[in-house]
C-alpha cells in the first residue's frame, strides 16, 4: 500500500507541476521503483524510452503530447499503468482500442493504459491504428507470461529452492573446511618424509621449513578462493529463482562465464591458425634434422668437400640452425593468436628496443666468433697464446673462447678481444710443419770455448723427451756481451701442449751436461780482484771436508827490473 501511494504522489507532482524539473523527479521516482521484469530500460535519442513487460518490448516513447510531461515521465506513467493492470488480474481479452481525438486509446473500459498519438505513429513510420494494434498484440502476449511467473505458487517454489540452495551452500562450505583441514595435516607430514629440502648439487636452495610454509600459504589461498567461488555462484543462483531478479542473476553469472566463453571461442577461431603453426614447426624440425645429419657426416669425414674443412661443420650447423628457427618464427608470427593486437605489437617493439640497445657488444662478439671460426685461427684443444694467456682451447662459442692454462685455470675471453689481440697457435705449427721450435738461453763466459758450449746444449736437447732428433737441434749465439756470450738452444717438438714439461726437462738436462763437463752456467762480471772462493762447479764443492777459503793477498818483496 505504501509503495502504491508513493507512486501516485509522484505522478500527481509530475502532472500538476508544469516544470521539467518536477516531471523528471516524478519519472525518476516511478522508474526506480519498478521491478526489473517490467521497467523502463534506458533511453537515447535514437531509441527513445522503452516500456517493457516480462522482458518483452511493448512500446517506445519518443515524444509526449503534453508539454509539461517529458517523454521519460510519460514512459514511466505508461509503465505503471501496465504494471497495475498486470497485477490486478483483470481479463486480457477486455483490452480494446478506442479511437478518440487525441489518438488511439488502449484500455479495458475501466482505465486507459496508454494513448498512441499521431506523432508517435509518424516517428514509427506507421499508421496510428496499425501501431496501436501492434502494441495491443504485444500486451496480450506479455501479460499471460508475466502473470504465470508472478503467482504465489511460483514464489513458494522459489522459496523452497532458495532454502535448498542455502543448505547446499552450507554443506559445500562445511566439506570445504573438512577437506582443507585434512590437506593441511598431510602438508605437515612433509617435514617427516622430506628432510633435505630442494638441493642443487650440494647447496640447499629451499629448506623443508620454507617448503612447508609456502605449501600452507598456497593451501590457505586456495581455500579462500574456493569459498569466494561458492559465494559467487550462490548469489546468481538465488536471484535466478525469482522472476524480478532472474535477469540480474544472469548478468552476474555472465561476468564469470563471459571471459571463459570468449577464450573458448577464441581458441576455436584460431584452430586453423594453430594448424598452420604446427605445419611450420614440423617442416622446420625435419629441415633441422636433415642439416644435422649432413653436417655430422662432414664433421666425421664421411662427406668431404675440398673447400669446406671438417672443423667448420659444427659452427656452420649452429648458424644454419639459428637461421632456420628465425625463418620459422617469422613465418608463424602472423598465425599466433593476438599477434595483430596493439598490445602484442607494443610488447614486440619494447623487446626489440631492449635487444637493440643491449646487444651491441654481443653482436660484435658473435661477428668476431664467426670470423675466428672461418679463418681457422685455432681449433679445440689447440695450444694458443692470446695476449698474456697461454693454454689449451677447451671451448669455442659465438660469444666467448675458453682457454685452460697450464695451471688448470680456465680463462674466458670475449671473442672481440681475441679478434683484436695477437694469436699464437703452437698446435698448428706443430702439426702442419716440421714442428714448433722451443728455445731457451744460457750465458757463458768467454773463457769456455763456444764449440764446447754448443755441443753441451745440443746433447741436452737430444736427451730431452718429446723433443725431436730430426730436424736436429741447433744453437744460436744471440749476443756478445761485455763478459759473456748468450747461447740459445733451439729444438723441434710436435707436442706443444706439453711445453711446460719439455722446458723443465730441457733445463734439467742442461744443468747435468754442464756440471758433468765442469762448465759454470753463469754470467761472470769481472772486477779488478776476484775473491779466493773456489769454483762454483758442483763436482769441486762436493769434496769431503771442503771449507771455503778466505780472501788472501800475497805480497812479494822481489823487485822486477
């Protein structure tokens, strides 16, 4: 009763007060009080104000015959008249069309529901009587549907369904709690069965305690999500039981369902594109297998070309593999879902800018690596010298070269630095010629015949393992200094990777040969006097009871003429 009195008062204010503001207030009050099953749906300049009943469009109000009554207020008044007739239970067959001066009146004799004016017909593009008959037919169709859905039996059944839904929600929340309590108890057993945590080699990355805390946190988050999901589905379910809120319930449920429907239909739409991507991937895979097979034959020496070296096979395959993958990605890009979207293109531009700014040094290293590969400056396991680093090449990539020194230290050198430095390859000289020459120097005084010194040095080289007998070692006199001569022994070897051991063995043999010949290996510096110490030859010093003599000066009184 209070609701009806409020509506009547609002309409009286709209009729008696000849202002647009009062009319709009009344229309707003009426429209906001109507149920969702029979309401004025929105308005616009193109469609006007729609009057509905039982989700059926009855009439579109675009104008008003009364200057003081706006189209929105007129739509609200017509809506209320139809609502009152639908709730009154009067016979639908009593609705008739009566022609009057103001237009075609639709009513049942007791009250008029609405008037179709000539202006309404002109805006609709139809004769007035034809438009009135269409509106009457819509009313006769919608009223029985509305009354069927708004009976006490319907509300009673809806109430029962609501109670059952509440009971179901309570059961779902109860069993949800039980299930997660059981899972939490099982999670606490992790500490018993898993004692070492997550380890990478000997380092514990994540402890058992941390794993347990993360698992419990994830479990609580999952439980909250399930509860919210149940409540979300419960609300539109309850609203769908009642005619007035059924549309609202469908709208709320659509908020959740629409994204999944969109994703599903998007996937269905892109299935042909996925087929193209699959075909491109299969072709690229078999092309890579073919190239891998061919370059493997070249690397093993089964397939030979005069202009293509075996050690080029592996790096060339890596370059070809990169080009094939890039070609496949470029070919598949237009078929990737969302590739044409602005967001996807924006991300691509950002990634491209980052790569272009950050990869300048990487590109220079890659270019240098390719040049080093095809110029055959060195190969794997070669003994090389790059700058101050001497060692064996243990790894070659497009970015860096790794050299293992004789001290078993792995030095990583960017290829751009290798390219800019002087590279000495001992292994290439050893395998492609007579061998690489190793040399060392000694300085001997002028009092020792040079023929004896050279013979001793050659003998020491011939006794050194891994130094070749042919070509024969030779000696060079590199300098004639003030008090001594510099002799350089040169000998060939084909094992430059054992350079440190060879030098050590050679120096050992030189000492043995010179000591046996009682020749001092030293650089004498002569002054006016020499002390009375004995020779530094080890064989002299090794005598039994030897004592170093003191410095002496003998004075002779005899005069010489």
